[in-house]
């Protein structure tokens, strides 16, 4: 490159930046030293790209229309390219689009930025609707700085997998059209991972969908870590399998009463209450039928989950509880596509949009609801079952029903929070209720005393969710402050703080072996954290909107997560890969639950349906079909529409739990 | 979205009249950014409250997170100032949730309505606030062993169709096998009771359940064919026929059952029970009651499904009229036909029965007389038919008189004359009626004038009338007098041809028709 040319560039650059006097000085200086060229040649002489880049600096840069022209040219070129390479080339469009927009905003061309954004947003709305909605509000350079999402986009590079030929096509185009602006953006923000061979089919570009940039690398790195997803050794299930479900097992269980490492997350009911309600009786009848034997055989054929040691000191379980668990495990029926479960549906009426959350105790006898007026109400379904058998006939005089037969309210009112209650869950034996609220506190209530026991303060923002560990004693909470915390019931300070999510942590769930918790977040990822170390051990990327619900399969191998759009994803914990997305719901999936053996997945949604998914058949099928390179979907077994009732919470083989809008009745 | 003009408006509303254009231009994008930010937080709150409707307190708590003291109502107020079409603005925000009419919102809307000139209908719809009922919780089975039971708590029709479709698809079984076991038992029991113990309370309860249970749709084809078969078999068994009719009626009344596709099977059986020659074997069997009952069933069916099956009503009436006009048919058949038409409505009677009344009565009267008809049962039947006809005609008359009171005068005069000679031979009456017909138009025209005359003459004739009655008639007269120009014309236009058949009624039935005239009209005769 000519030194003269360089001089030209430098002068042009200075002028453009407003240093006109400096430019003049430099010019005159150069005129003086015209003969003696003091510049030494640098190695960028033979780098044409750099030349262009440098040239672009000296050009009149603040012309906003260039972005539009450049982008629309690139767009029409990409859309008119060969079908085989088209989808790969189109992947480039989205990052280029958002960076063009942010460049425009960053340079203060608000009007042009908006016009640009609106004219091309249709292309990307299908996949990136939420991101676009976020970015739409960014209108000034200061917003770019302030908004975390925009900042992370600016900082990081997008990884795009390209086949060799597509890459060459793109480069060729950019060079031939001398669109330095586009080239600059692509160079700056896209990281091509070129591979040789034919382009991949368009279906499996899940990774191309989410722009996470360098985040992807850390995710990949984190996902290399080893996790022990197996069940706890010497759990009650374990013992039951060894003894083959003989009746004598109960005596054995008594002998080993000191052992407390029971895994009761797998069973359907923790405790068969002494005051058996009609509801529970029905369950037991069903549980006692002949399919039990078939179930046992099947569980043996499936390769058993590996056993791991607990990393936490787990609470000791009382003999009575253990007894009842064992009893229940023996009675358990294998649910499958052939043996479908029964669904009992609890409906709240006249909530006036006040019901925020609800949950069912493990034995199905208690129902708790958290309300936006900061109250928690607990119903004993056994009592309602006795008193209100005729309640269904007389829907009109509901005022009578809510007052019990003794003139008392039919529910227990728990008051203490000072903001909307966002979650209320039962401890596994059903003797405690844990609630979290917008007042940033978590409260522990006793269902026996009907009183508040502890108030846990630690979060700085509303606590969205709180969940007991499968053994009780420990619990996890997650909050708007982007952290999840682990607590034990006897301490008012959190034991661990899990920080790492880029947005609100919306839901939390324990792994059956208690060593991990999973958190779903508004940053569209699900993370798995080691409880002992507090480190993130898995990042699951693939959702397109905020994750609202999580469920762990009872064998600890899989995890299901449901999002705001109605997509449910099944993840393999060890590989951090999505087995298959479950499409079917068309609104928020608010609750997910596995059946006792992990063969069925139930999902409840705002679209007023409960769906059952056959999980076993599909996972087997995927294995078979992986060879063919096909991705298949899990089979949706049954859909149970409700009467315009959004489904709030569910527990498999127990009740699916809902609220009904008061306008309906 | 937020323009600098709207910033200027807001500034003026808070008392900043001198805002430089630069400032407002700089503020506008920032305001929009902040509002969007707050709304995003609010939507998070909405999601965590498990709602799909954004409420004002969501915005409140979102503001609270940011330590802002602004209340959502002031924010909404801002929206209104920014954009009078407030909803549109909110819908353009991310996720576009519906905005619910909560109390805060309501307050703002009332407050802002003066500024934005909100339409009054929209205001009213917002004002209708929910009634406060106490909350309650109840439970039901959404599914039992994976099958959704058809109970009122579950969403009704879609569920059934879904279930059926999936089952047909899955195993392609024959229709009968689709029936669940409980439904099969239900069907067997109900049919058994219908044939054996139709009087029992058990059967009555079964009928009640047939009438309201939503899950019976799969049984409809079986019930229709059952009814059709058993009616043919048991034409001489009155209790069974009655039970079958009750069964059919219950089934037809069930709102959850789609019986339309089976109506063409069911209706002939029902019509049979209405106009069959013999229903029941013994003379003690009260087949008249059965016919009455069936007639009302037919009528209700036609009323309910008439709009779906356009030819249902015409077909039913055709068969009824056919029976009625056929002199070779037995009297019970005529009776059934008449009752059927009466149940179908007075218009049927007016257009189909009354025009044929004269000739028919000529046939009927001999049957009623002791001298002509020796058989006791047949004579009884004839009297029943006569009664039915009389009631039908009388009700027609009543309705007619109620709608057009002025028409009363001509027939009353004729009745007045012929009142005493009911039993006299008919020939003269035929003549009189034809007389009437010819004289009608002029009579009508003078009707208004005549009424006053009539009432006065009546009073003269009945000198014994008491004072209150007198005043009543006076009031009547005045009443007739005032709208004198309009009322007669319209009524005359409405039903001249029908009226032609109404007037002879008094000749056919005589004094007994008086029972059917509206009470205050009766004052003419007193």
C-alpha cells in the first residue's frame, strides 16, 4: 500500500472525527516531508481485507442508509442462493440484522434504526420473537450500555457452523460486492466453524437458533463435567427390589430403621393417611390390581440406575413413615401406555384471578393455594370429601360450601407474607408448607400447628419458587435476583448460593438423589447445579422462551422442562442434550410431573389441557432412529381438556390441580 | 411509539409549559424504553401468578421492584395521554397480554375518560365488576384409567368426540364394542325396566337420569332402535307403550345428547303411538292419555329440532292432517291427530282444523247421539273427539279475541240470536254462516260505531247489571273508542280468512264457546 494512500486515509479519518486542525497540521507536515518518506512498510500491505476495513474507516460512515442497502442486498442474495446451501446462509442473516440495528442505534440514528428494524423484523419473528421484542425498545446508545442482553450480544461472537462451500460462497459474495460494512459486521460478530462435506439438514439447527456466543463455549466446557445422576444407594426402592417385594420386607425395614437414606421421590404417595378419604381409597384399589406383577418384571428388564452416595447429610426417617412408604411401593402399579392413570382434578372456583400457585401434598390429602392477597390457604381434601359429596350438585350456593358443616371455614388460613405468594409446596411427609413471596421472604409453616415457624430472609427480590428436597429438611429457592439458594430448615441463612443465570431464575427442582438441583430461567436455559460445591455442572440450551416448569425422572436420568410457548423438552442429564422436544401445548406449561416409574410424563398448561406423554417408548425409539438420522417426537398419549380451566400444578396419579376463572360458574 | 409530541403533552399536563424540543426528542425514546422495561417485569409477575392476563397490580409490583413510587394507575394514565387508543398501545408491547379490568384500571379509566372521550359503552362494560363469591375448592375425576368420564364437570362434547375418534382410529372396533361396560349395563338395565317394571320408582329415576346425563350419547342409536322394535311388538300392551314413550321423551329432552341424526328413526315410532288405530288391548287401557302424552312429546320435539330439520314439522303435520281428514279412520285416530295438531300450536289449528271443522262435525255428531251410536265406548270416543275439537277451536277463538277485541261484535250478535237453538238442525246454521261471510266486510267497517251501540243496547236489555259492571263496560267502550281508527284496520288486514272460520264456531259449539272468550269480553254477554 502506498504511504500516500495511508496518509489519505489518516487525514480522512481525522477529518471525519472532527479533528480538522490536526488533519491540516498533518497534511502540511506531509507536504513538507513530501520527499523523505519516513513510513516503513508493514505486513498489512498484502491483506486486502484490512485495506478495505481501513478504507471503510475513512469513508463517510455516518450514512445510515448504507446499513439498509447492505443488509437488503445480502438478504436478497441469501434468499436467492441454492436451496442446498440456503438454510446455512440464512443463519447469518439474524446476527447481521441485530448488529446492524444495534450499530444504527449506537450511532444515534434512532429513526433509521426503527425503520430498518420494522422493515426486516418479519424475517426473524418466527424464531426470535422474544429477543426482537426485547431489542425493539432499545433506542439510544445509553440503552445499549444498560441492557444486559444487548451488551452480551455486542460483546460476544456467534458461532455458526458452515460447510466449506457455503463459507466460500459467502466470502465470494462479500468480496465481489465490496460491501465492507457487512463484511465488518460479519467479521466482528460471527465466528464461523467451517467443516468439510455436505451441508447439514435444516432440521437440526437448534444451536443456530439461540444466540449465546462465547457463552456456548463455556456451556460446552461446563457440560464436560462428570455428574452422578444415579439414585442413592441403599434406598427403599433398592431394598424392595432385592427382596422382590415380599411381605417380610416390612419387618426387615423395621430392623434397618436407623438407615434414613430412603428415596421417596419415586413413590406416588408418601404416606397412607390413617383417615383414609374416599379419594385415597380409590387410589389404593387401583394400586392393588393385577398389573403390579407385570410392572415388577418390566422394571427388572430395564437396566437399573447406578447407585451413588449422598453428598449431604440426610435427615433420618422415622420407622412409621418408612413402613408406609414401603407398603406403598409394593402396591404401586406400573403406568404405561396400556395402563393409563386416573386423574383427579381439583378445581378452585371464584378465585377472582387471585390464585397464584397451588400444590398437592404427596399423599394427595392436602391442597395448598397461594394467593395474590398474600394469604395461603390449605384444604384438607379428606374433610371436603366427606362434607361435600353433594357439593357438585349445588354449584350455585358455593357460599354455603366454603363454610364447613361446623360453621367453620373449610380451609386453614395462613397469614404472614406481605406480598403475593408465588409458591407454596408441601414437605414430603406433608407436615410442613414452604411458601415464597414477592416480599423477598420464604416462610415455613406447620400444617399440624397451622402456624408460621420460620421466616427465611436472604433474597433481595421476589422469590419465585421454593422446593423441598425429596427427603425434606433441605430446600431450594430461586428468585428475581438471578440466584438460586439452598437452605436447611434449621438455619435462617442460606447454605449455598448458585449464581450464574443471566436473568430471573423462575423454577427450581431437586434431583432424586439430592446431590443436584436444576433451575430454569428467563434467560431460556436450564442449569444443573452441584449442591455440595455450588457449581454449575450442566447448561441446557434450546428453549426459545422462559422456562416455567421442571421435572426430574424418578431414575434421575432425564429431565423435562416446559416453557412459556408450550414446548416441553426432554433432556439427558449426562450428555446435556435434548432428547426430543414435545410439541402440543400452545400456551405456558405450568407444571410437569413424571409417573412413579418414569414411564409417563404429565403436563398441565394454560391452554386448559392435561397431556400425558409416553416417555419410555419414545426414548427407545430415539435410540433406534438415531441411526437413521431422524429426530422423532414423543408420542402424545392422551389429552384431557378441562372446562376452560388452566392447569396449575400436578402430581402424577394424584390430582391435577387447577384454578377456574370465576366468570365461568 | 412514544412521540415527542406526546412528551410535550405530558409535560404540559404536569405544568412544564416550556420544554425545549430537543429535550422532548431526547426523552421520547427513553420513556418508551423505560415503559417497555417495566412492562417486561410486569409480564414476569403475571407469568409467576400463573395468569395470561396482565393486571394492574402486576405493573405495580414491577414498579416496586425498581423502587419506584409511581403507581400503576399513573403509569396507565401516562399511556392514555400518550395514546388515546390505549389498548392498542398495550397490545403492541411484548407478549401482548390482555389487560383485565381490575379496580385500579377502572379508576384510571374513569379518571381519564374525560380526557380521552372514551365511549360510554366501553365504560359500562368496565363498570360491571365481578360479583364477590366466596372461593371454594372441589374435586372430580378428569380421567379414570386414562378415559375421561362424561360427567358435567368435564368439558362435554369435544371430549366424547375426541375419545371416540381416537378409539376408532386405534383399534377400529365395531360400534357396539366401543360402548364402555358401564354404558352397556346402563342400557340393559333401562331397557329391562322399561319392559318389566315401568311403574317402579327405579324406572322413574332411570328416566330422570336419561334426561340429564351428559354421557349417554353413545347409547342413542341403541335406544332408538329399541324403541322402534318394541313398539311394533307391543302395540297391544299399553303399559309398555307408555313406558317407551316416556323413554323417548326423556331421551329427546336430554340437552347433552345429539339425537338429530336419529330423529328419522324415532319419529315414526312416536307418531305411531299418536295415531295408531289400537293402542292397548283392554278397554280399561287409557289410550287417550297416551295419545295426549305423545302429542306433547311430538310438539316439543318439533319445537326443539324444527330449525335443524326443516321438513320435520311439515312431515308431521302432513301425516296428522291426512289422518284427520280421512273419514275411514277410527275415532281414536282422529283424536290423536287433533291432539297432535293442537299441541303443535294454535296456528296449526287455525289453518288446518278450523277450515275442515264444519264438514267434520257433520260426520261426528251422529256418532255422539245415543240413537245413532249404540256402542257405549264409541260414543264416549266421539264425545272426547268433540271435546278436543271444542277446546282447540275455543283456544283459537280466545287468542283471536284477545288480539282483536273489536271483531267481537258481529259474531256476538249472531250468537245472541242463535243462542238458544244449539240442538236444532244444522242446515239453517250453514246458511247463517254463509250469510255472515257475505256480510263481513261492511260489518267490520261499522264495527267501531256498532260497539257503542251494542254496549248501550246490552245495558238496556240487561237492566239488572250492577254498577261496577256498568262502569266496566263504559271503560271498555271508551277504550274501544279512542284508538278507533287504527285498531280495526290492522286486525282486519291480519286475519280476514282466519276469521272467516272463527265466527261459525259459535254456531258449531254454541254457548260452550263462551268459556273461551276473554273475561272482560264476557261482560258483553252478561
